[in-house]
C-alpha cells in the first residue's frame, strides 16, 4: 500500500501571477525616404544678360563668367507626397561684378569683385493615388501617378540690376512609368515678381504676367549598361512662356525661356568603399536660352541693315557651359 507523502513547496503549483514586460510598438517613420546633401560645383563659362563679350563681333555673345556654387538640398517622401528644397550660394568671377545703382542716382557703381547670389526653391507634391487610396491616377506602362504640385522660388543678388525674385507655381506633375529611375513632368501656372535696378520709380519693382511653366526632372541608372558601374544620368529642363515686359510699358517684351542641365553622376562611395549614397562626383552641361526671359536674338537695326546693336539684355542671354562638382550625402 503506498503511503501518501505530504506535499512539499516544490510540489505545489506556482499560483503567483506571471510578470511580463510591456512590448513597445515601433511606430513607422513619418518619412519613408529622406536625403540631405551638400554639394559644390564649378560652372566654367556662365553668362549674364546685359554683360556682352566685347572681344567678338557677334553682339549677342555674352562674357564668359566662372562661378563657384555651394548647394544645400533636401528631398523626402511621406505617406501622401514629397518635398524638395534647394539653396544655391553662387559667387561670380570679376567678369560679373558686384555693384549698385543706389549710391549715386542714375549712375552705376561697380565694385572690384564678383557678385554673390542666393537662390532658393521649394517644390511639394500631394499624390492623387495616395490621397484617394486608389490607382485611378495610374495608366500601366504610361503614368504611375498624378500629383498636385506647388512651390516657390526666391533669390537676391548684389549686382547693379539687384534682382529680388519671388515666384510661385502650382499645377500638376505626371510621374511617368519608367522601368528604372524616375521621370516627372510638371505643368504649372506661375507668377513672378522681381526688381529692375536700372529702372526708376514706379517701374523698379516688376510684376510679371501669370504664365505657363513646365518642369521635367529625371534620373536613370546606367549600371546595367556599364557592367554594374554605379553611374546615372540626372537632370532637369525648365520652360517658361513669355511673361510680359521687363519693366516699363514700352520696354522689351520677354520671350520663351529654356533651361536644361544634364549631369553624369558617379557614386564614388559605392565604387570604392561599397557604401552607396554617401559621396558622388559629377560632370555636366548646362544650356540656358533667353535667360530670365531676355530675348537672345532681339536687336534694333541702325542706319543700315549691316550695322546693328543689341536690344535690351540680348548679349549674355544665352548660356552654354560645362560644370563639375562633388556631393556629400549628410543624412
């Protein structure tokens, strides 16, 4: 007959409540993508309207102006759209001198050093597909999305002209369905206010007419064509239709402005240290026709058809230049 032994503490079930630590729920980051970079580029032969090259016979030729440009840029994407901000700090060579029209009324004062300029812009988008929670704004193989697009530009420069640009844009941007990289085409209505230091009151502050503006931005990887070399082609094109006269009611009318910049970008960090997205080197070409809306081909004929002079700011209204630089992705 088996004897029942008294239960020991070890035999008794543990009735104490089990202590558990609370599990923290990790929230998804607000930005699904973010990139901030600081870059430097050298522009070899820039041009400025109204700054002629006196060494050539063509009165539309502008003077070659080297420029050093420091840029700070940030791009991000969130649940419903994107944001992009860029600030250029430009320093011209002495061929584009700093100066003023204010020191002595009616006279231009030039300084012995190149002008400095700050140019900032912002562009934001709100995705049609993300806001509606549908794919109604997609056409497979053609359009990935259609977004609301909005933004502004602003600049200032210590030249005699003394620009003080303020530009607002709003419209739609079409994200083209491409196999790799991206291609965005924006159609905007734009409105610009600026300053003409050579004009007198009340025409010094200029309000241009609202006009259509188009922006094409792209980036395509080339690695698959070059044996895996981390190289891409990236750039933009801007088209601004005529926006009215540059100052007084009888001054020269503006014309279609076209700006194009194309860069070949090498991911040096990926190539050397296998750390992509850290350090880039790039070379590029920039073409700017009818810069700021000034007509490159405008001129007034003199006594005989064979003798002519440039019209307002015609000289220097076309820019053709190579550029080169580096970019560091900070975070």
